[in-house]
C-alpha cells in the first residue's frame, strides 16, 4: 500500500451524522476533504431534541449543570436565569489563555472534524445550527487559530477547544486564505453572522477529547506509513552493507508468529528478492540493527490494530459532560471527557516510533564506518583520489541523526503518569492525553528526519556499490529500484561536500505527504 495512490483529499466528501467515522476520514478532512452533515428531517429533529430537552428542564426545574451553575469546582455557584445566555460566552472567554505554538491548519481541521463527530452523535444537547456552523467553517476553510498548550486532558481539551468556540461566536483569530486575521473581519467579508451559543453549547464545544483525538488520528496515519518506510530502509541498508537476506526467511519467521512482525519481514524479504531457503548459510549473522529489524518495527505494526480501536472508539463517542439523553429525558453526569485511552495510545506510540528512530540511527552508524560497512568509503563519500582527504560525505548528517534520535528517545517518558491535581482539586486526576499526543507528534517529526537522512544515505550507499560493480541496478527488485529513482530525482550523488539541509527538508516533507513508494 502506498499513500500516494489514495484519492486526493480535496476531491473527497466525508459524511457526518449517524455513521461511524474512521481515522482516515479525519485525516482526509484535515487535508482538505469537504464535510457533509446529514440533513434529513429525522436527523435534524433528533439533534434538536437535546436542545429542546434542556430548555424544558430549565423551565420545569430551573437547575442544570453548566447552564444555571458555574463550571467544575464552581458547580455550587448559582447563575441567575437572566444571565444563563451569557455563561457559554464567559466559558469560552476565560479559557482563552492558551500558549505555545499554534496547531497547523491540518491539525486544526482535524480538531474540528473530531468535535463535529462527537456532537453529531446527538448526546450533547446542542442545536443542529451549531453543527452546521462547524460544517461551514470546514468547507470554507476558515480555521481557528488554536494554541497547542494548556490542556491537562480532563475535563477534556477545554482551553484549546475554547478557540473553536470563540470563532463560532465571531471572536479571536482564524487562518483564512493562508492569512491570520480576526474572525470578525472574515465573517464581515463573507456575510456570516456569529452564532449566539445556547445553554450547554459552550460546554459541549469545549468539554471533550477532540484535540488529543485529532492529533492521534494524524499520528496513527504517519506512524503506519513509517513502519512501511522503515522496512524499505532496512532492505536498502542490507543492500548497502552486502547483508544476509536469510535473516528475513519466511520459514524462520513462521517460528515466531507475531503477525505484524511477520508482515515487516515479508516486506523486507520481498524487497531483497529472498525466495530460496538456505540449507546452511555461509554468512552467519548481520548485526542486530539489520537482523532484528522486523522484531523492532514489528512491535509497532502489531500494536496498530489496538491503537486504531482505541482512537476510533474515542472518535465516535460523545465525550463531553453531562451527557444529554433526550429520548429518555436524562441528564447524566460523568467523566467521558477523560482522555485516558488516547493518552495510553500516544504514550505507547511514541515509544515504538522512537525505537524505529534508534534502529535507523544504528543502521546509519554501520554504513558510515569502514570497520563495519564491508568495503565502502568512510561516511559514504563518493570523492576519489586526492579529493578524498577534504570531503566528508554524510559525516555531519550522521551526527544530526544521532541528535534527532536522542531527542526522540528523551521524549518517550509517558505523559499520562504526570497527572496533576488542578481546579481546586475538582480535576484531581487527569489524563495528560493532549501532552502525550503532542509528544508523539514531536517524536514522529524527529523520526521522519532520521528516515529522510537514511533515504539519502542508503541511496548513496547502493549507488556506490553499483559504481564499484558489486551490485547491478537491474538486479534490484522493482520496489527498491523505484525508491532509488524517486530519491535520485531530488538528490545527486554526494561526491563533493555540499549543504544538504534543503534536500533533507524536502525529503521530510515528502515522507509526511506519503510520496515515497514504500511497499512491494
């Protein structure tokens, strides 16, 4: 499977309302797919029931949490009926204290998709008009400016989601047509009227796991691709090192039947065209970073199914508080805003991803070192004759790879174990799911940088083997040959030292776009 064979997201339409979304749906919307909200009369009536039930409860009993009371620890504070309609606005405003970098437009669109998915389930007491507004924002590509810091992951992603709520009422900033500008100016330009949030709608927008879930969907997509890419890189490293393809033999892997691990071995085996079983291999054992690659990459490949289950269950849940059961006429107070499942997935994923970075870093160390690379020049420099003494090939790139790997490994400390009691001890045990997700995104970025460096280095190594008549281009499998050709389109053989930053950045961008063909 290759990501570049997928449909162009901007040509896609993702349906919301009474259907389960996949994480691929979220990724598609994040990358520009249109959102289409279910618009049948029955569905609109179903959604409106929640808002109408809150209205009737307010009229009959006069007390509803978050409607006639303060929030969280302030739930005992009574709000007068004359102030009820101001409360959602105050909720969005006092949470406007996010700091740090802002989410990218892709990440922010994913957040909007996840929040729309949750509210469209119909258990949050919001109006159909609110769902339509999120749909409109997505389809006009009006993207809230959302700072990434400030959430402890329960009572959900309150602070970052307040920026979505603020945009809905016409406040704060958006990215529109690639430019950051005040929401009010964009609304005026497009003749959009800000919504006035009804009782419970501010809480429904902000109290939930949409930010961490959105990042988890994007992380899964990148992590899944990284498994395939690391398999291709391992095959290329084996070719560079004149390695032993017997390490990936199917009879060997049948003896330890982890399905994901076996899939990785199969991809590498196919790339190396290993089909014959040795009776007794004359070359015994490559180093662990080659021989054990399926066992390392395979941990993540085997974890992907449970990670998908956790992420997609969260995606298709009503995860705010309280839950509004309009059909049975119940207001149910609970803790569905708690992001423990996403926190666990993100803490787990960053561990498996960082291990892949470490694997590739060790492969890089082998191919650079003439003591271990079976006859290649030091640092894979292609300089010859007297020029060898002043050329250094991939020496600094390999140092960079070590730096990126070290930072990735440093970030594997699980965020979920750092719960802090906050908000006057109402939120006394929290998930830290959004911090875990942000950590995971950083580990992915660093690992993709490591992979980009390895793509260039292994391409150089294989081409050096070809130039030394130790390997023939025609003997390469079509899959490896295609990757080589793709890389060579951007990267000329490194004979004389030159800055590689630009091509490294370009290669990282292509990895993140899923451009490289990485499966047989």
